[in-house]
C-alpha cells in the first residue's frame, strides 16, 4: 500500500508546477490583449474622426456650388424669308454651312423689278417736265403780286411787333403806377403822422411843410402814372388796330389774282406728282434690292427649303440661320437653389457633346418660374394642392475670349455649375 501511494504523490507533486506556470502565462497574456484592444479603439476613433472631418470638408466645399442637368444652349434663330415674290434662280448655300453677315443666300430673278425701275424713272421724268411747264405758266404779273403779298406780310409782322412793344410799355406803365401808388400811400401816412406831431409841437413847421409838399407831389405822380397807363393802353389798342388792317391787306393781296392762285395750285400739284414719282422710283429700287436675299447675321444654315426654279411668296421661310456667337445657356434651377444665386456669379459650363468645360457668368434670373410661361399654367386653387418644387430659368452667358472655333450649338445639353460663395 505504501509503495503504491508514493508514486501517486510524486505524480501530484510533479503536476502542480505545470498548473502554476499555465496560470502565470494566462496572467501575462491578459494585459497584452487589453493593450491591443485599447490601441485598436484609438486607431478606430482616429480613423472615424478623419472620416468625419473629410465628410464635413467635402460637404462644405460642395455646398458652395449649385448645378443642374436641366440646361441647354439657346440663341435667337434668324428665319430667312422673301420680302417680294419672285422666281428663285440661284441658291448659294446649303445646310450646315457657315455664313458671314451679308453673305448672298438666295437670288431671285430681277428682270421684272428692273423693268419696274425703268418705268418709275420714266414716270419721274414726265412728272418733272409737267412741273416745269406748270411753273413756266405763271404770269409775269405775279412778281408785283408777290411783292404786295410780301409787303403785306411785312406789315403784319411789323404790326405784331408793335403790339408786343405796346404791351410791354403798358406793363411798364402799370408797374410805375403800382410803385407810385405805393410811394403815395407811404407819403400820405407820413403826412398824417406829421399832422399829429405838429399839433403837439414835436416837429418844426418846416418839416411839416416839406411833408405837405411831398404829399402833393406824390399825388400828382400817381395821376401822371395813371395817365401813362391810359396812354399805353391806347397804344396797345392802336397797335392791334394796325394789325387788323395789315391782316386785311394781306388777305386782299392773296385774293386779288385768283388766276395766279389756280396756276400756283397746278404748280404745287405738279411738284407733288414729282415727289410721288420719286417715291415710286425708290420703292422700285428697293424691290430690286430685295431680289438678292442676304444673311442678316453670321451663323450656320439650317432647314433650307429654297431650291432653284421655285416661286416664292413674301414671308415664305426659305432657310434659318442658327447663330454661333450670340448664344447663351438657359439653366432651370430648383427654387430651393436660388437662395445664394446672384447675377454676375461665375459659372463653369460642361458641354456633354464636346466633353469640355467653358466659363461664364449669370446674366439674369427670370421673373417667373418656367411653368408660368407654359401654354396652360397650373391652377392651384382646386383644393387638392400638392406642393411641387418649381424651376426658375437662369440665363448664363459665356465669357468672351474663348475658343472661336467652338462646337457649341443651340439646343445642346450642358451642365452648369454656379459658384455661390
């Protein structure tokens, strides 16, 4: 029994050191794992902080811009039409061709209009001859009649001038009368005060006598001024009478040679016929010019329908000139994006067709939303209103000095990006 127990006790003693070493190893590993977990947490927090800072920075950067893909290039299209009817003899351009301002586009047959010009010239020559004959038929006695008319007209002008002068003198006389009456009132008041003072013996008799003399002189001056006003009024009446006489003489001078007035009327009618013939000639020359149809602006030809041998009518569209320089971008931004948008802000314009960026600036913001310009704008007073974010057209112009050989075309889709801050 003892021999069997001894090995077992030895085995137990042998195993006890192994258990203690394992416990020590576990005790050492626990702090190490704790340190690793703390380091990982700090790294994760640092990475998370960097990500948050980056997201905030990116958000702040992109919040300075507003962009939309609801935008396109626009420009005023120039429809080319005939101003006069005619037969097309030549068309010098074709679709997609670039033309300068003043380029000949279509030529109409000018023969009929050249004939019209020659006929108008003949009518003008005939009218000028008739006018010369009418002027030559005026009697020689018209010279004296004209001198009488001129003399009567001069008398009328002189009488009118006399009325002006007489009225001016009348006004001056009235002004003198007003001044004299005011002075007289003052002098009479002074005389009454002197009368009170002389009774109290506060002034000398000599001063009182001077006041009495001044009172009489002032009263006489008033009478004289009144007479001057009456005389001036009489001169005005006489001047008006002379004007009436001069006007009567002028009417008489005009009515004496009735035959001469008839001749003059014929001469005036002939002169009017000359002016009418000149106007007809000018119109015929304009119609001849209109047979050559030129480009009103530079651009690219589109929708050409004119062909040689075609008869065209006034107002008929023959082709369209699409501008390449006077173009802009209409961008329909949401109403929520207009808070920081102002005219003059810089814009980067990305053109999908060329995959290029251009610079521009905001020229203006429309006065109403896009739906207000539609044929049937919505009516929100029906009771079932649903709020919809509206879009407002914003006009953006390209900055000058960019590529003159650009491929920008009206109607192309673009993506403008406005820098708000």
